[in-house]
C-alpha cells in the first residue's frame, strides 16, 4: 500500500516536472535575465553584460518621451478599463431584460472580440481619420457633418489633446462586448427570488441593483478588471495599427517605446528596463488578485 | 604524361555575353586533366581550381552538357565541358570561400535578400536586379525576404535579432553611412575591401560616397543608388494659376505660404504618421540654415548644436507648422501627396522617391531644392551588406557584383526612381532616365554632398532616434530653446563629449 502511494507520488511529480521546468526556464528564467540585462551596459547590438547599476533606469526617468508614455498608459488604462466595465454592464442589464432577438444582439455586441487589435486599429484609424477642410471630412467627422452636428468634429488622434483617448475608444469598442457576456452570465445566475424578496421589502429597481445585484456580481467585476487591466498595460498592437506614436507622442505607450528603444536605437539595457517597469506595474494589479484567489481556495 | 595543353575548342568569347550569363567561357577539354592544371592554364594560377569547380557545377545544375565535378583532385576526362569563370569572380570566390565549406563547391542553394522594398517602383527595381542575377546564376533560388515599412524601421528590427542569433539573410539592404554602426559590423558583417579592390568599385564610385561608406576604415556595403532628400515638390498647376515661382529662400517661401493660405489651399503639406517625415523636413531645413561644412560638422562634433543656425532652423520649422495640413499625423509620406494630386495642396518636402509616386499618379509636378539649399545635395544611398554568417556566401558574390555593375545600377534605378551611384554613366545611358533624374544627376555631379540623418547616412541609429524624438515633441511643444537643448544632449550622448 505504502509502496503504491509512493509510486503514485513519484509519477505525479514526474508528470508536472516538464511543465514546471519549462515554466521556470522560459518565464521566470527570462524575467530574471531581462532584469539582469536592465542593469547591464548592453546598449549596442553586441551583448555587453558589464554591470552598470541603475544607470538605465535613471536615463529612462530623464527621458521626456518615457514619462509621456507612462502618463498615456495611466489615462488609457483608466478609460479603457472603466469604460469597458461600465458599458459592458449597461449592455448586459439591457439584454437581461428579455429583449426580443436577444441572441442576435448578444452576437453583435460580442463580435468585436473576435477581431485582432490590428484589425480594430486599422478600422478605427479610418473611422477617426479627421480629414481636413481642404480634402473634406472622412469617417466619423463626415458622419457628424451629415447629421448636422459638424460642431462636434474633432481632430481625434491627430489632436495631441485627444491622442490616447481615441485609442481607448477603439479598445472599449472591442472589449465591452466581452465584459457584457461575463456580466450577462452573472446576471442569469442571480435567482429571481432575491430580486422579488427585495421588491417585497420595498426596494426600488435602482436600489435592487445597488444593494443586491452589484454585490453578487463582485467576483465578475473583479475578473473583468484583471483581464482588461493586463490587456491594457500590455497594449501595443492597437497603437501600432491605429496611430503610431501620434503627435508629440500623445498616442505613445511604453510597449511601443520599448520596441523602438531596443530594436531601433539598440539600447537593449534600457529596453529591458522598460520591460521590468511594465512588469512591476502589471504585478501591482496581479498580486492582489493572486492573493485573493489563493485565500479563497484555502477557505474552500 | 605528356599534355598537349588544353584546347579552347568551344571558346565562346565572353564579351558578347556580358550581362546575359555569368561572365566566363565554357571549355571542352581535349585531354584528361586535373583541375589544378585547368586552372593554371585558363586563369594563370592553380589556386583557382575551386572557383572553376564551383562555377562548372553551378552550370551543370541547369545545363546537362556541363560536366559535374565531384572532387577537387578529380582528373577530368577528355571531352568534358567545364566553365571558366571570369577572373574577377574567381578572385572574389577565393576571397570569400572558406575551404572548410566543401558544400560551397557544388553550386545551387538560395540567396536570401533582405530589404524593405515592397512598394511600386522600388519592388520593380529589386525585381530587375533579381532578373539580372538569375540570368547569370541560374542555379540559385532567390528568396525575396522583404519586410514593409517606410525607411526600413520595421525591417531593421526584424533583422537585428537574426544577426545576433547567427541566422541572418545572405545579404540585406543597408543605408550608406553611420547606420552600419547599429549592426556592430566588426562582429556581424564581412568587410568588403577585398571585393572593392577586385571589382574596382573604389574607382567607379564618387569619393564623397566612398568616404561615407567607410566605417572603422572598411567598406561594409555595395551602393546601388543615390537618393536626394532635400527636394521641394510643388504643384505646377497651382503655381501657374497664381503666377508663382518656386521659392529660393525661406522669406519667399513664407510669402507664398501666406498668399496660398488666403486662397484656401494647404501651402505646404506634411506627413508624420511614421514619425520620421517631419524630422526629414527638419534635416533639410538644417541644410539650409547652415553651410555644408557646418552641417557635416554637426555630426562629427565640429559644429556645436548650440549654433544659431540650429535655432533658426527650429524657428523655420515652427513657422512652417502654421501652414501645414492639420491632419498631418494621420498621413504617411505618400498619402499626403494626394493633396497635391487633388490640387488642394501646393508644396511638399520629401526625398526624390516621391517622383515615382507622382509619375504613377500622372501628376505634373515641379521640383526645386528646398529653399536655401541650392547647391547642396542631402544624400542617402542604399547598399547591400554581407553578413559574416551568411548561409550561402558564394551566392552573395554574384549579388554584390550585380548591385555594383553598371547594368544592374541602370536597370534598378530607372525603376526605383533614383540615380546610379557609379560615375561612369555615359550621356546616352543618362538620356534613358526621366527629366527629374537627369537634373538630379547633374546636381549630384556639381553640388556639395552632405549626408541625410533620417536615412542613416549622418549618424548612428541611437542618435537618429533621439533626434527624431526631439523633433516629434517639438511639433506639439513648439519650444525652440527646450528642443535645442534636447538636441545638444542627444549629440553629447552620441559623441561622448
């Protein structure tokens, strides 16, 4: 019996060993190596691992473009995550009201998720292309003009005051359907009796959402925040396809800056530094989530 | 054994075939001979035996009448047809061939050519070079490894990890000048001094260009063309309608701008979706507010970036921004030319690859040097480099030979819309080019040549990025002093002083 159990243990260790090894080598190994490179003097094509301490980080923090990308990332994350969650929730609530042809609308709202950010970027680059007085308006500006709302026209991503906000609009368009699907599943999981009970207690519909539905949907909100948050912090392809760095870097993001620093300017050390800073920002988001979900598992 | 010598039974003379097939002559042996002896007799040195073996085997792959040589010490039977390559190729072969690589003696294989030439005329030009190459080396399969993206900024990023990993293409496009610094050529590229001497390139390319090509005392690429960056394109129709003359200096330029603005026309069109178009404009302004010596000195440290000419250039750019199309950051260099094609925009500053676009669209466009740069030619040149670890090094010889040859340069440049780098182009050959290119050739021969920044000639790439970033920020901040300080800092970082 004991022999059998030991064999089973050995077997289970052997089974997970390859994936654990691969994980350590290709994830944690490379993270460690990136950290090491970020402290090295590798700022030419030929690797140079001379230790230079925090020099690369100091240079980055003095670079106005890097600071702009960090600010853009903050604005983008706030708008994109907030916008997608709010819009996704509203869509889910509306669909939950047993509308006719619900399946059709569900598909329509969910569809953008099936596109890659590159496609979204190209489409929105055209939609938000402002055109000009001389060549005529295009895209959404043209639409506004036709509707007699010409005063609402904007330079969109060609206006440095809008910049990254235009990119966030495209990202919200793509991801809010996904959030809607998550919320819809959650809403369907809330038994009608609970709402009924609240109604009997004299709660208004708004109060029902505030005190019954939303608290019950908290795990879903949390999951959505995590999923959207890490997409947002890694954002690169959408920016590349849609705007590039934009006027005065108003659409630039750290991942794009990292790419250019590393593979264009050959500053591999500084590029690795940007990667490490991005990792730290992402872990600010992920670590509380991991702690929370671990605790929950222990409780279960 | 008495050898009667090797008779040139089928000695087709190479001269008539030049440009059609690998230069050289087929030779049918009249008695059994060792390869060494054939080499001694035909090319004057036994050492050329491997070159003959390779050239013959290359032919045998596509033409069954050739004998296939399987070993260097093989005695080749009488009646066998071998191929005697031209001496220059044989010398180049010996210079490049690593005797440990026996596989290189058997011909065939690939030639992976890396470039960012994917659009219109440039792709056609590249194809013309491929055609010439295929005619000479029919045994080689050409792999056209292009990555799209203006000024090559995507291609270069794809290439670099491959160079570090030891898996480069056989040859790749490289701007002449300090761009090569970004590839650490002493580690990853093969110096081409020996091929320059063998093919006599150091005599057919102009001294200014050769000077530009030298990095750490060596040549690293073979130039195929010359482009000019400081061209002011203008709509002939608009200029004729209002009886305007192309501006010779910035005062005239701004007068025209003010006038055209009043007419509802975009005076000067600008693109910046790629982030390099506005800095490109700025480099041509620098060439106007500084003398050619001062401009060159910016990149060597002899001219300080605090120079008043730099301040003036920034002020000119700032003023230009009052007259550009508002949607410039949504346009790439080519899409913005639609303004001129549609008669809604009057002028544009772009390199002379724009001519190909105008011709394709049938736009009758005029050209002049950027105001204040008459007699100055801001130049860039595309070259092809030879990675040390090219998988098919022997196939690269023929490629560089085609790139550097007169036939190659004429065929390529007529399609690409640039001018040949070689100086020995005859007036008849010149007459085949379009009027713009003919005028460009005259300027190239006459003007002071200064290197382009945004196209890799003047500065290493890390500096180009800092320069580009400073100008991109300037477009929004319009802060002359702050931007000049950033440019000073970029120069200090790059020059280490």
